[in-house]
C-alpha cells in the first residue's frame, strides 16, 4: 500500500489537487481537466515514436560507442552531438528526460547530458523556425546564442558541482526508469 | 511535424527487424515497459499543468503584462514563465501579441525563455530522473540563461 503510494506520488498529488479544484470551483476544475487532456493530446502523439527510438537505441547502441562519442573524453564532438540531439527533439522538456536517462545509462558525460537538455529547451529546429516567424530574427538568434553559451558553461559547472555520490544516484535513477 | 518522428521510428524499427527479430522484440518490450513507467508520471504532470494553467491563463498573463514595463515587469515575466506550462505553438504567438500590445522586449524575453527552460511544475518529475541537486542546478542554469537573454535583448532591441 505504502509502496503503491510512493510509486505513484506525483499522479496522486496531481489528482487530489484536481479533485480539490473541482470542490472549490467546478468551473475551474473543468477547465483544468480540459487543459490536461489537450496537453496530453499534444505531447501524447510524440511519445510512441520517441519511446520506440529509445528502446531501439538502448538495444543497438553499444555502451562503448556512446562513451566514445559522448563520454568523458569525447571533447568537442560530444558537445556538438549533444546540441544536435537536443535540436532535433520534439515536445516539451519533460519528453527529453527519458532520452537524457538513456544517454546517462549508456555512459554519456553529464555535462553533455545537461547541454542536451539545454539545447532541447532553446534550439529545437521546428520551434526555432516558429519563433523566428513570430518574434523576429534578432530576438531568436540572441535567444539561441545566449542559451547555448550559458548551457555549455552551466553543464560543465553542474557536473563539477555534483559529488561522487550524487553522480552514482543519477546513474541509479537512470537505470531505474529504463 | 510529428509525422517525421513516426517515419523515422518506423524506418528504424523496420531496419532493426530485418537485421535481428529477437533483438527487435527485446527493444520493443523495453520501449513498452519504460513507456508505461513514464506514462504514470506524465499523466500526473499533465494534470498538474492543467490545474496551474486553469489558474494562470493566457488572458491573465496578457492582462498582467498589459502596459507593464521596467524591472517589475521583467521579474513578473520570469516568474510567470517559471510556473506556467504553455505549449510553444501558443507561447510564441502570445509573445508576439504581448509585444504588439506594448509589452517590452526584455519582459517577453524573460517570460518565453523561463517558460521553455525553467519548470517548477515539472520539477518533481525532473527530480525523479536526476535527483534533487542536479535538477535544481539545471533549473538555476536556465534562470541564468534567461537573465543573460533579458540583459542582452534589453540592450539591443
């Protein structure tokens, strides 16, 4: 029972908040349900292909290959690959988490994983074109360049800040969600 | 756009199947298992975001921004971007509308950049994946990226 509660903590908290909202204001509750459904419709569509790709890569990409290209001594290539992977992603940041976990499991350097997440939030190609169309080239270019600048340095600093046991925990968590 | 992902995933699946049926079956089992594990968290996230967005709607944001400017507006933009979840296909046109209605570039920049990179609502899920410390540090780096973006945009636009 307690195990069940623990495993579904997030879902249970969210559902009780929704129930509470319905009690306070049924109208808002309906709006929230509608929002949740439309969020799910937009994100849900992209999930099946992403998880199929994660599953295939998990089986076919040997750990040595990931270590070589994105691991501790991958250097510039690892960083460029991280930005590339982030920029061809689809969906909001939460969709990137399982992909990041795959990279971690396979031995990618943590700074590259954080750079990947940063790229996912700022340089995704479809979004990039859409942003350019809506807000103009200067706005979009400055957004992308400042983001990459901060995330390259930020990724390195985050990795340096994490202790040995932090890193072990991250690896364990990445293996747990597989 | 999603279609591209279905085509690529389908192509990879076919190639994998032709090369090794057993391995492909294993990959699909893995995909299914990790999909189900993530689904519970994702549904929780979506409901949570639905609740927040029902309280902080696009209209509310437009009203709050209205004619605001200066540091107050910037902090407001950062704050709202941090706590809300709006799909980017709504967020960017919203940003353009805000600009048309007299909001400043730095405010809109802070709002959009925080919206994309900083996630208070998704923090519980991020912690599930990377642990507390890494998740918080990553969000902090996204706040820093937003601030740098605001400063530079404020200087040139």
